[in-house]
């Protein structure tokens, strides 16, 4: 058993790569609702920023085919370099390999399009040649069909890729609600991007704890509950 794979993700042991989160690539996605996909990608990006996770953004054929990276993702990382390439496989590009190596973290969290092409080829190259551990964010990635996404995920899992979801990653980074330095920001992400969970947080602090709507942060109202 590879015990390193049992280690939880922490803000100090991993890095994130967003692969080709571009509109033309999203047009081809049919494995997940596209708006849900974008919501999850941006939620993951905001989480990475809150926890200061080293983040790489790659693009492919921006001007000739794929279009520019989702503006919502760029809003989170306005100064991040966009590593443009021609290969379908990000691992083939030396700029990408150098960026990952510079971060000096072997656990790589991947969110990309498409699962069955760009994600799988990057993952296999990074694992085989770079000795990286790959965590594939299944709901912040998408394939051209549900079958394409699902079978690619199965093939990657068989090869040792670890499947995760974006919210799972967020909460694994937070880990302890007593971590007050990130609590407010995490709850903001949850409320904006976590669907039913976020709605539940809104309900808890306005209805259960009777806080005036919009006048208190989740931290102010829920911190006493988390401390119990």
C-alpha cells in the first residue's frame, strides 16, 4: 500500500492545475451541466486562493479554436500566467512541467476539459514521468459524453488516480472549523457555490439562529455552534 495516498490534502502538500477551462472546450461537454461545471471550477479556484495553494492555468489554441479562459476563473487569479500550448496533453509542454516542478509538491489536483483527452493524458504523463500523485476533480471536469467522462475516470482510477469532488477538496483543506483564519472565506464559498449546503448555511444563521438577514457573517453566527 502506498501510504502517501492515505495522506489528507492540506494547504501545504498539494498544488492545483486548471487545464483548458475555455468556452469552446466547454461547448463540447455533455457529461455535466455546463453552468454547474463553471460553478464548480470557480468554487475550486476560490478555495485554492483562500488557502494559498500554488495554481497553474493552461490553455490550448486560444486564438484559433478554444477561446479565452473563463473570465470568472481569471477574476480569481488575475495575475496568473496562462500557459498556452498546441498539444492536447499539457504534460508535453515544458512550461507546464517547469511550473509544476517549481511548486515542489507531488500531490496535483486537476480540473480540466476534456476528461477523456486532456485530463487523462496529462495524468498518465505526470504519474509516469514526473512521479506525481493525481487527484482528479470529477465534478470540475467534463467529457464530450457521460460515457466518455465515466470511462476515462474509471481508466484513471485503475491506474492510480484519486477521484475527488471540488467541495471535498475545499473541506479537506479546511479540516477543522476552529481554523478561524479561513472560516469566513470558506463559508462565503459554500454559500455561493455549494448548492443545498450553502442554502442550509443561509437558513441556519437567519432562521435557526435568528440573525438579521445580511447583517451578520456566517462566522459571527455559526462560530459558537462550531465551537461546541
